[in-house]
């Protein structure tokens, strides 16, 4: 972390340039982003390294790569600039500005997260967003490290002590199949149609595989894919049936598809938002959580 002594005479332009290099992948691209010359970028970073007494970039690489100390300073710089922006906003009475770095499971980005972000912008029109798609474990690690402000992740994963987890959606899993098969139970369906497997290293995939393994008959796998969009596409093409979260049906052409609850009693999965306990953006993230809850409930009711 940056020392308190350095904070007293910190040049925020240097920190902004450092983040621009990290985001753009090089000094030349960063120069265009912050609207200065490449030599000025180099001078700012050299000055920053001198003030910190640390080498931030390994210049034996082209383009230069962040060192371990450089990555640490990037995380600190991101937090410092965020705090300064929010402080200025609070003191001046201006609207909340800046960028929210938010992570999401892939299945949350079809409709749930985009609709929630759109809803949030009605309250915070000056906000912008950086959306990162990934798996629960890696997203939580990026929240811990400060690369993300928060993330939408699945339940059943170990949440680090430094994070809080707030549930926002409890959605049922459903059996999705082409219309006209006549099957109304999973056991019956297995004897009639091949199975489309959702194969990824995520909890949803493991949850589905565990339940499928308990059937008296082993389904015949016709194809395995690693995106839920592709799963639905394969079902629409008549290749077989699969298990999907109910919200995967949102905005999908379902006139040629049938579905019924998966499991007896029906099996659910919970999605929630993780954020750092000491996050300086709790108010905005709290509003985002409310938006996710509202949009999730509305989407489930509309399907």
C-alpha cells in the first residue's frame, strides 16, 4: 500500500497515468488516453518510482510489464483515486461520478446485470461501468484485491472473511426440452432424448451433474458446451434436453420449447453480491443490490 507520508504530496496525475498504462497495456496507448506525450508518461512513471523508491515496471519486456510492487501500487492507486473522487463529490454536492468495476457470472450478463445497471443509471446518471465476466472464485479474488468493486457470484463457494455476501436472486433450475416430446418427468425424458451437458468448472455445472448422476438411467450425452447460450441453442435445434437456470429462458424464443421444474422438490440456486466490508462505495453498491433484487424478481415472474 502507499504510505501516508506519500499521500501528503501525491500527484494524482501520476496515479491516473499509472492506471491508464495498466488498462491500456502500454505507455504509448496510455499517452493517448490521458492526452499527453509518450515521453511525458515515461517521465511521470520515473518520477513516481523515484518518490516510492520502487521499480513499478520491468522494462526488459516490450511493452514494459508491471512488477509485483507495481501491481500493489496499482491497487492502491485505484482505491485512492476512488476515495478522492467520492470525497470531492460529497463535499461539492455533485452527483456520484466515476466507474464501478463489477464482476458477474456469465449467466447473469444475458439480462439480469445489464437491466440492473440501466436501472442504477437512472439514479446515478454520471456513473459508468466496467463489466468483468468470469467464474465465482476468480471474481471474488478480484474483489479482495481491489480490481473489482463487487461481483455477482453463486452460493456454495467459500466467501473470504474480508468480503460480505448479500443474496439477491433465488432462481429455480428447470428441465428445458423441445416442444412435443410429451415427457413430464426427467426419468421419462432420459429414455426419449439425448442429453446436452453444460460443462464448465462452475458450481452450477457441478450441481446439475450431481443430480443427473442420481437418476436410475444414465442419460446419453449428445454434446457438451461451455456457455448457457449454446445450451439453449442446441435445444432449440432439437439436439436434446438440458438443465438450465430459469432466467436463461429470458429473452429466448421459447415457442418451440417446453420446460418443467428440475427436482422434487424443485432445486434452486442462489446468486448474491460480494463486496469488501470496508468498501467506500457502499451506498452505490447498495443501490445496485436493490436493483438486482428487483430485476431478478421481475424476470422470474415474467417467464
